[in-house]
C-alpha cells in the first residue's frame, strides 16, 4: 500500500501521541481506532469502539497487529517508519496482554 504524505504524517503523529498514554487506557484505544482508519481498516476501527475488555476489541487488536505487520513489511526502505511501526507492534502486544489479564482476573 502506497501511503500519501498526509497519511504518513497522521500515522506517525498518532504513534507519538500513543507514547504519552497509559497502556490499556480509553485514550490509547481511541488512538488505535484512528490508526486503523488511516491504515484503511474500517472494520477493525468499528470493533475498537467497544470496551477493551470485550472479545470484539481483542479480536480487533489482533487484526490491527496484522495490519501493522504488513505495513512494516512495506516500509522496509524507510528506517524511521520501521522504527515507529516496531514501537506500535510492541505497544499493541502490551495492550492486548493487559486486556487478557483483566479478562482472566474477572
């Protein structure tokens, strides 16, 4: 997928904002929703509108992780892009892990 410059700026800006948010917070989930839209995955964005403690949102996190992995593979000639997407992958995994901890503790 070839991104336009506004898409790239939007994605990188949201990733920077993500670094300021608490893991598994409502603000973080809102950023993931916006990222899904920028990546062109509206179905995932809709599923992320649910609470992170729902199966729909957890499934959406896996879908977003897959989308980001594909984006990383396409961005291999952009070192800054790869670093940002690497951070995003780690962050999504951490959020998913927190969601599963809450699920199993309830």
